[in-house]
């Protein structure tokens, strides 16, 4: 009925979805309040009031042509506003000509892959990674190549990364703040990566794109900042969305913003537009382009996510879990108390805790907690974490 490849992929089915489904089953047995579901990264907070007000205003408008096809790259005025938003901390400014509106970050990633990859070309991904990257690459005839991070910091292992670059390497995906670790890659580490990329580009004679997948860029704590990658790399592509920052995950709106230093930005934009059209997206949703254009300074309440991080991080630390303290996003990635992360996550289920094994992110031995959840659920779940930890101390 379906292709062998898709059938194979279905068998490997996402751990996140699997735990989410198991959560629903446990809730039916034990009751909603007695199951602690940390499986999925669905933004907890409703979009800001201003976003909803703008949406209402546009829906009520009688302006003609609002619902028609448009340039595949999106409305030029919206793209210009997005460019200006990115320019706030940029050295060499970009304009609407460098920005394409997309169907979320996922749509943007597929457009990028479709545009830059010839069959068999390689894309480096840095574990732990968002597992969908593998499919975004394979969907578009590329080959994912994994490199690891230092577990003490979750910064990329740059020596290993350099060793993996060959003449087939077309791109490197970075994701900072990171899903699943919450870590922001340091500026020093990104600059060291830029030096490696520049050296290798000269050796192999073609660009290596650095694709910076940034849906968590607005969700950052402790007054930290994630650097603007366009200041660090030459051939960089920012892929971003408003799924997490404005709580609009179901509405599917995001963008690709290319570095103005890229050699032929016109050709690249033509490629993106072609890919957006022929992958079937055609263009990003018109209504949501209009809404976000007026909401670029807005975000959900980041402090609320920070409170959740602090309660969980402090409690888990106090009961013996090893972790790197996240700088952003809404995930924690502690070390499992046994080597087998899948067995650990299964054990946690006995305490009605739904966690996702690190294996689902290419990083066994760890597990992910997605804390974009109700604060009261977090408070109720703390004794369950304590019992789970105690079960490994005997
Ligand atoms: N990239 C990362 C790292 C993510 O965590 C997600 C969603 O969870 C996406 C991309 C996809 O984002 P969007 O919903 O905007 O397509």
C-alpha cells in the first residue's frame, strides 16, 4: 500500500509521538491529573493578545485581493519587516530580497534542502538533534551525517565535525537554542566552526551552507543572547518560525533569511521560490503573514518558561540527576540513571512520568523533558521524579 521506505520509517516512528500516545492511554486509566506528560513540545501559552487582536482586524477587513495567490516568496512588505527585525543585530543588513516566508520552520527546512541538494550530497547534523532533520534531508535526496557534542556542555565536537566534511558535504545544520538540550552554542564555538567551514570550502571548491534552525531564538533565559549567525558565517541561512515564540505552532508560519554575503542571492531566492511552489506549499499562509508582520516585537511570556525550568532543574539536581542547565527553549536533557535510556524511560512510566529517550535525538543514555506544561502539573510530578531516582539508589 505504501512505499517500503515510508513503511520502514513508520516502524522507527517518532519516540515523541509514541510517548504522547502512551500518555493518552495512561490518562484514561489513572486520570488526567495523575499522569505527568513531558513528551511533546507544544507551546503551552496562548498567543499574545495583540496577535489575536490583529488576526480579528484582518479577518474583518474588506480589503480586496487579501486571499489571492501571491509571489511564491510572500508579501514583499512583510518580508521587508522580517528583514528589518533580523537587521537589529546584524553587521551587513539584509532586505526583503533575502527573505522568503514559509510554512513554519519545517516547511522552510524542506525548501532549503530541496533547493541546495543534489542527490547523494551530505548534510551534517549535530547530535542530540531534532529527529525530523533526517527526514527533511532524505525527502530531498540528501544523506544525513551525524557528529556528536561534548556531554559536559553539549557544544559541537568541532574536531569530529571537521573530520566528517568531504567533497560531498553541502550543508551543516545548527540549532541553537537547541532542542533537546536547551543549550545556546557559544559565539566562540560558532566562530571556530566558521573558520573550519571557510577552510573546507576553499579545499572542496563549493559552498557549505550553515543552516541555522532557530525556532527557539526568542525563548532565552538569564539575559543571554544567541548570536546572529549572519555576522559569523558567510553562507548562512536562518530558518525560523513563530510556532514557539508566538504560540502559533498550528498556524504554520515562518521564514528563511539568507546572508547578503552569499555569492548569488538572486539565484538562491529563485531556487527557494521554485521549491516552495513545487513542494506544494506555493506560499506561506497570507493571513498569518499579515498577522506576524505586526507582531515581530511580541512573544509569549518567556519568564513563565524560565520559572518552569528553574523548578524542574533545581529539583532534579537535588535528587541526583546530572544535567547541563538550559539557556533557552523549553527542554531539559538529563542523563538517565542507567545506560539504557529506553529502559529508563519505561521505568519512569511506572511513576506515570512520560519522558522521551535520548535515542530519539541520536543521543542514547539521556532523556528529554519538555516543560511547556502547566506549572501545577510540574509541582505534582516532583515526588514521582524523586521516587524514580530513589529506585536506582538501592
Ligand atoms: N526545528 C526544531 C528544532 C523544532 O523543535 C521544531 C518543532 O518542534 C521545528 C524545527 C519545526 O518547527 P515548525 O513548527 O515551525 O515547523
